[in-house]
C-alpha cells in the first residue's frame, strides 16, 4: 500500500447510504484510503449532512447555474486537482458525465450500479430486473468510460430474487450488498491490486 493514503472524492446526489458505508469503512481503517471530498449536484441532499458529520469537505453545485455540463465539470476537475484526488467514486451520482471529467480520470473513476451489468443499465435497475423476471440480480462496481454503465467491470455480487419480492424488499438486499462491495473494491484499488487492460480487469488476491 502506498505510504500516502489514496485521496478519494465521492460523487452523490441523494441520501448517501453508499457514502456512509465508505466513510464508516475509512473511519475503522478498512478502506485503505481517505475520503477527502464530497461532490454533489444537490446542495440540499441528505448526503451533505452525512459528509458534514464526518468532517468531510463538500463541493455542492447547481447545474442550472452553469451554461453547460462541460462548464460545471471543468470546475469540478479544478476542485479535484486542488484536493489532490487520486480516485473518484460515483455513488448515486445522477448526472451523465462528459469527456471533460472522464478523460483526465479514466482508470481512476469507478461507479456502483444496482444490477449485474451488462444487464439493466441506467435508471431503475432494480425495477427493471423485477419486471423482466430474472432470478438473480445484484451489484456491480465498474470503471467509468463515459457510456451508460458500460465501463470495465471490477467486481460483482449476486442477489437472489424471491417470488414475493417487491421493489422495496429487493432494493434493501441489493443496497446491503452494495454497502459491502463498494468499500471492498476501493480497498483493492488503494492497495494497488487492480489492473485494467482494455475491458479486462484483474484483481490480485
């Protein structure tokens, strides 16, 4: 593991339960990294209060205050460089991103998605899985390539769908898996155990 802890920026737009899982893992020394910044497009989102409780800096913006997506992403990149961020973790960040952000951080930006990609990308993935009738869904951590949940896959964990599941009951189990899987994947990256070669990701055990 590097002598200097990897500095992470977490991007989130909502309640921040995955942010909470990461912050708690960091607090008990299980992340192998430091959460240095929260970036959110929702200044009033509950995740902001979570970050404040952990003493983590917040950059909050409103997209409508900028002339374009590229404009606010340029400011985000400046904030990331100022904070010496080595890894971006998208954890419920509900905005499409452009090459302004992807290009300088490709291979250093990951996302958590509540499905077994490439199945059910995009929004409402848990509902999609239920409506399609699959018997397994789960969570995926993947590198971000600018497409819709299309980047190289780092880790996946399955969740069985029960006959009596609703979107709410299934979401509860999927989110529990996310809260374990995302900090684990971040730790692998912080420890230098993850290698990306084209679409293939290998994790040294």
